[in-house]
C-alpha cells in the first residue's frame, strides 16, 4: 500500500511522529471527538461517516448501545435508555428533584448520595453512563488516528461547579482516558474562532446547548485568551425549549400532566422535531393521539421568551463582571445547537448591538477548539502558534463563619490557578479543634450555597480564645478543582483536603466501576482491533481509487483492471461486517493484486521526475 | 516580605501610577512561561511548582491591577501592613459616606436606573480625585497618616461601587 502513495520530491509522506491527542465535547444531547490532522482541526467520523454521537446509552442484556441506536430506543425502552445524563453529573437526588422535570428513570441512592439509575445491567451512576459515551469516542478516535491516545481535553460548561467537574474527570478515568485538561466550552469555542481569524479584542461567547447555558467574555491578545468573566445557568438549555413545547401540547390536547415515561418521551421527541422545523418554517403541524394542531413560530417565540430572558440577564451580569461596556465587545460568537433558533440569534443580536457570528458549525466549534488545545498540550505545537488559555473560577469559594455566614476567600471570576489564604482564630478558651466547612456560591447564607466539603483541624494547642492563628489556604488548579488546607501557625498542626464533592463517588464506588470496566476491557480490545482493520482497509481502498483515477487507464490492461475492481468490491462488501480476519485477508489480497500497478506507477513517476531536472543536479 | 515584590515580578519600580497596558503585556509574557498548561506532561514536582508560580503571578497581577489594592500594597511595602480595624479619624469623609449611602438607598427604592448611571459617574470622578492625591503623597516622609486615610477612602469607594453593581443586578431582575 505505501508504494501507491507517491510523495512529491523533497516532501516526506510521513509527517514527524505526532503524539495523538483529541478534544472531546461531552454534550448533553450530542458528543463529538475532534483532532488536529495535517495542521487542521476536524471532527472525527465513525465508520458510517457520522460525526455526531448522540449522548444516549442503552443498557441491554449483555451489551451496551451508545449513540443513535440508543437514542432511537428512548421511547420504547425508557428505563434502560439514559439520555441527557450530563444534567445529572455531580448532582444529588435532592438536586435532581429540583431540576423540576419528570425524569423517567428509577433512581436508587448509592453509598454516597449520588443517584444511581436502575437498568437491566444493574444500577448505573451518571459517571458510568458518561464513561460509556467517552469510551465509544475514544475507540472511534483510536481507530481513525491509528494508535493509542496520550490524552484528551474534555470540555465542560464554564458554569460547572466543582462536583460536576470532578464527576467529569471520574468518567474519563473510567473510560481509560488521561485528561490533559478540563476546558471550559466557551473558551474552546473562542480558540476555534481565534485561530481561524487571528482576532484581537474583546469577544462574547453565547453558548446555549441542550442542557446548559454559558456566557463568557474573553479578551484575546497576542495568542493569550484571557477570560474576563463567565456566567450562565447550569439548568437552562434547548431541552427546556422542548419541554415548553411539550407542555403546550399537553395543555392544548387536554392531557393529564401525569404521563407514563414512554408517552413523555414521544411528546418530547415531537416537540424537538417541531422546534428544529421552526428554524426554517413559519408554522408546523403537530399531533398527539387524536389531537391535531399547529404551532406557529411566533407562538413558539413567546413560549421560550422567559427562558431567553434568563439567558440575556446572565449576559448583562457577565458584561458587568468583566468590567467592560457593551460597546467594547467586538464580536459575539454563537455556540450550541440551540443557537440555530432564529429568535435566539435575533435577541442576542439586539442585546449586543451586532449580528452574532455563526461561521463555524455551532455543534462542532467546541470540539474543534478542544482539539487545538489538546494538540498544544500534547506538545505538538511550538513557538509562535502556541496558545495560552487563562480561565477563571465561575463561582465564589469560601468558608462558613460564625452565624451561618459564607465568607468568600476567592471571589468568582478570579483568574486560575490561584491560591489565597485567610486567617481565622479560635473563639473558645482551650479550643483544640476547628471545623472547616468549604462552600461555593454567591449568596450570603451558608444554607443558600453549595457545600463542597467539611474537615476538621485537630490538635490545636489549648490557648485562650483568639490566641491561635489558623491560616486556611484555598488553591484552585488550572482545571478549576479546589484543594483546601488549614494550619495552626504557632504549632504547625496541619490538615488538608482535596475537595471531594458532596455528590461525588466514594472510593468503594470508584473501585467497583473500575473493576467493571476491566471486565469489559476484552470487548473493548476486540472492538478496537476490528475498527483498526476497517480503517486500514478503507485507506487502502481510497488510495487505490485515487491511483486508478490518475494512472489506471495508462498503466493497466483490461484484465488487470478487472481483477483489481473485483477485489475492491469484495473488500467493500466486508467492511460493514464484523469479521476482522476476513477483512484482513481481503486487504492483503487487494494489496497483492495492486503490487505490479504500484511498481509501474513508481517507475513512471521516477522517469517523470528525472525528466524535469537537469543533469548536474543529479550528480550532486 | 519573604516573597519577591509584586512589582519586581513584572520588572517594574514600585509606583502608584502604573501603565496598566504595560503591566498586562508583561503579565501575559510571564504567565506563558509558568502556566501549568506548559507542564501538562512534566513530572509531578514540576507541575506543582508551575501551579504555585502561576498562582503567585496571578495574585500579584490582580493586586497591582486594582487601584485600591495597589495602594494598600504600596503602603505595606513601605511601612508594614495597615491594621485591619481601626477608628477612622476622617470626619468629613464619614459625613460624605453617609450621604452617598442615603442616595443609593433612594435610587433603589425608586428603581431609578438612570439615576444609578449618574451616581456611577460621580463615584468614578471621586475615585480619580482620591487617586491623584494618593499618588502625590504615598512615598513622602511624614505623609503616612494622610496616605493611610486616602487608602481607606479608596477602599470605601471601591466597596460602594460594588454595591452599585449589586443594585444594578437587583434592578435587572
């Protein structure tokens, strides 16, 4: 096969060894994997040529379906098919009830407070479900790129809190991926646009995905992307548009609000289809059972107006936080499938006083940016083209103080990494221990903030109240993850904690899941081997086709041509199947029958090359 | 101070009047070399050092970028940290503070967004004026009391402008 790929003189056909790294957009509705190949970042397609992997996982007896097949089964098998799992990441059962929607799953509580979903394959945590999606993307990438990955950049909504970030990292670990960096989605989008356009100045990224909304204000200067402010709503997205339409259908059709899971799913699917159609049409027909009706775009616009207003409010707040004026913002970038809704584009355009940018596919832009950053972090970029991303922490971090108040130690929108210390003292004579309660949020009262961790500093030497000096240090790393340590300065007594989110996994749960994933490792390996054979075969077919087009008529007899065509056809027929050894055998045969052709092409090209040069050049 | 001076990190002389664009440019230069992303697959010890250095650089940059924090830092460099709580001997300013707060409450009661905008401009002018006075006296011997008084005014004005922002957010609801 290599013989057929003829390189121009002075150009090596094999670029220098690159370290394989990918960017993954692990989305609520859809997920993608992208990589930089030949200097260009692009999404990687599966064997059917599909770039988008629906974020749906169906657990069946003895197998797991990920992607479209699972999404298609969502209504017929709602209990075992998990969609929009991203909304459950890092959440407790109580939070999920607060999401205010009816989820069709049967939840059980795990060792920690993390919710598990009961399926035919047993209880599955949101982390495991996400890991199944990531594993599928990893296998795709390794097949297409032809080797093991050194790591991945995985994107998360900027507004994800510590628990949600940690859950995402856990999922990657379960999927066998090494995380080079968790990257905020809007920042990734800015990278994709920034590289493309070599822009400088202040940019707003409006990212309305399936389940989350993010707004970020960034300044781009000389290859440095500085996030000035970020905000959003981790429970607002295009899914809510679907729910709004579904609610309207329920009302119009006079259905009772208490619907079985299958009906709910069908309603939501119909709603989603209507939403998508309304991006083009002014008016769509809808039906459910005996009920038939029409939804106009203007009525749809009014249904989503309250949701849109929430996103615009977050935009105004982010602009204020960034310390800039609307006039300073030179461009507004749209990210996420939900920004295809015309009313969304219009409202954002009105707020920022300029039409938003939509050049890069809003579904792919995040994965593309992540791939560029992964390429940088894997060390494939050097010198001037290297990018630096300076992110901020999205929410304030602090401690509980007397009276149930939250004392902020690191305010929101502080550039990370960051370390900050605050001194406290004892309030009772002879006090030897101090409780440290770590919180995240913007509210004054502890009960309105999210509790991240509690730990105790013990062994403080007994002193009078106020004499001990306890320094609590918060450190946030470049992934936005927090570590807290406390130290009594007089005695040097110390305690620290890498913040374990309250709704994270316990070590026992992680151990069990890792075991499970080892059990599936055999299947994974076989699947990867098959995928690699398919990719090799596909590459061979493409290069033979290309060679035939150029030189087939000139260098081959009719019989030779027929033999090659026949073997190509046989290989194509095998490609979609899962018989690896047959694919391997046929690939070899095709290589054999094209050997003579390849040799003739080589001769011809050497002659052509020699003919184009002067003699003295050859002698040197 | 055990740590290197914030100004020295950016090759700058301690001063209140700073070219913020130059500071930002130097920050971007320095942070390129120490950011943890440059050490994504370096040994753990190097990663930890990068994290510490980047955190320190970020802290220095945030301190110098903000006028009240820069002023406070300069005084700490010169003559030790300011006591956290002290009785403020600044009756004129106390009176003005009260007036400002009353005005702000009134603006809130009337949900007067235009009035808030005017208030913000006045606040900005007042900040500029105090900054000019501070710049002229902070490094003069015998002016320490005056410099401390001005820093506290700057801190108050900064807090007030945060409150104005919170008010804007509430009125936006």
